[in-house]
């Protein structure tokens, strides 16, 4: 049996409690430094009323009345038990002791008030032990529930983050495929930039949080990929405001918005994709605006759509009540996203 199981053993706990009680009262009742058989017997007899009162309260009154919130009946029953304990103590020394130990003569040399103090103290101590044990058990259960909830949340979060990788790769491979079909000389540069971003996703994003500066480098490589396949150089406007040093946040939070802007929007010098990141104190704000591309009835609908739903779930898990996400479409056919996070 392990030490923890021994400590948690209820029988052993009670045995230790009454063992300590017996030793203390034995020394209290002894007239001399040397202990005699009569001292041991007297201490044993005195414990009979204490045992009955304590266990009647623990096993009967508390489960039947107190735990069921029948407080008045519990108090009345406890008072009756208290008085019965005093009476039992006197009867023990006046009658029961003669029957159990006929060779000894015992009397109770404590008054009713003093006996009541003993019984009352044991009732209070035993109830405190019971309630403290119940509190610890409830606390342990709460910790277990919180641990399981945290593990479930982390598992869900890892699942959501894992979705980002194939989604990101799928979108970029489409771009590389288009360049390869046209035998575009920029294809090797695109593949190299994609390789760097995949390395970042696979090896650096395994931490719960990453430096904001690393996330910015990832965004800039992503934008480089997009610019390589765009015909117009000024199709993307990218601004960073504030001090990004010494700030961290969960990785890849901005990626779904970036992908959505270039996948479903149109980027040109006339209608550039406008991206801004603002870092101030304990707050990071990210905004992106793109012109919405008209749907061509002759073209099939784009598959996927996991990006935005994914990020909403991740934000709810990672930054509960610490983020604000606004997604809207204005009168000029612009799709606007604004995300603000308190880190």
C-alpha cells in the first residue's frame, strides 16, 4: 500500500485520532507521574461516552439532518445527544464500570459542566475534521474537473491549430500551381518563401505564445508570396505602428484574415489590400480591408471556409473576454476586419 493510500485510509485516520485522544486524557486523568492499570481503565471508560456521541453525530445526525439542510432538527437532535452523552458518562462510572471491571472501584470526579466541556469539545473537533475533509475532497474534485476541462480545451485548441497547416498549404499550393503552369520564373522564390513559412508553422508555433516580431516576419513572407503572383506592385499596403518588441501572442491568429482577403477579394493598385498592425501597451490591434470580388456564376464556389470559423473558436479559447472581433462590409463593397486583443 502506498503512503498516500495509507494517509487517506479512513480507518487509520480514526484510529490515530482516538489513539492521540487516549494518550492525552490518560496523562490528564493520572494523579501521579507513574501510570497504573486504573489510569488506563479510567481513560478507556471515559472514552465510551465520547465515542458514542461523536459517531452518532457523524454517522446519523449529520447525514440525516445537516446534509439535508434540516438545520433546526439537527440542532435539537445534537442538544439531545449532548445531554445523553453527559448522562452516559455518569452512568458508565456509577454502574457500567462495576460490571466491566468488578475488581476496581471508579467514580466520576467531574461535574456535569466539566463533562459537557469534554463532550462539546469532541463534537466540535470531530465536526471540524469532517467538514475540512469534505472541503479538501470538494477542492480535489474541482481541481480534477478544471484539469480535465483544461486538457479538453488544450486538445481542442491543438486540433484547431492543426487545421491551419493544411489549409495554409492548400491555398499556397494553388498559387504555386498557377505560376508553374505559366512557367513563371518567380516560382522558385515562391517555393522558398513558402518553405520558410512552413518551417515557422511546424517548428516555432508549437509554443502557446510567440514573439510578435516573429509573427510579423511570417506575415511579411506571406505578403511576399502574394505580391509575387499579383500583377500590380502597389496592390498591398502594409503598415506597422507602435513598438512590437517584448510582446507575445498566440501564433497564426492573423493568418485566416490574410488568406481570406487574397482568396476572396481582389487586390489591385486601385483597390489595394490594406493591412495595419498597431501595438500599444498591453493591446494589439490588427485590421485588414479588401475589395470584395464579384462572384462569377460560371465558376464553382470556393471550397473550405474553415479559416474564419477556426479563428473565432481559437480566440474564444485563448483570449476569453480579452478580444474584440468586428467583421463588416461597407457601402463601397469593402470587406473589413478589425481584431483587438489584450495580451
